[in-house]
C-alpha cells in the first residue's frame, strides 16, 4: 500500500472515531467536528511520525525522478531546438558579411 494512502486512511479513521465518540456524547456537531480535527491532528503529529516520514520520503523520491515525456513533448522540444539552431546560424552569417 502506498505510504500516503495508508497515512490518509489512518488520519481519517482517527478523525471519524473521535467524531463518533463526541457525537455519541451529544456534543454540538460543530464543536465535535472542530475538536475531532484538533485531536486527530495532535495524535497523528505525535504518534504517526514514522508514517509521515515514509510519506515525505516517497514524495521526495517521486520529485527527484525525471519526468516522463510523451511523444508530443519530445517533438516540441526538438522543434524549439531546431529553431534556435537556425536562429544562431542566421546571426552568425549576418555578422560575418
């Protein structure tokens, strides 16, 4: 299972459990939601650090990988490079005359 998915499920599950308990205790739904969000954030910050670290490493690994280019992007890059080469040649020919 992907680390970000596992971390998200754990956090949402924690939020849902705390919210459910507060609603069963007949707390106002607005305040129950706010308290559940704060408790979920604090508990996940304190106790789920290893999961959070794995998510961060996975995101860093994805960011460091080179992007896969599709055929259209490759063709556009080659066309731009050809145009720049032609422009350089034209400037070189115009400067020597």
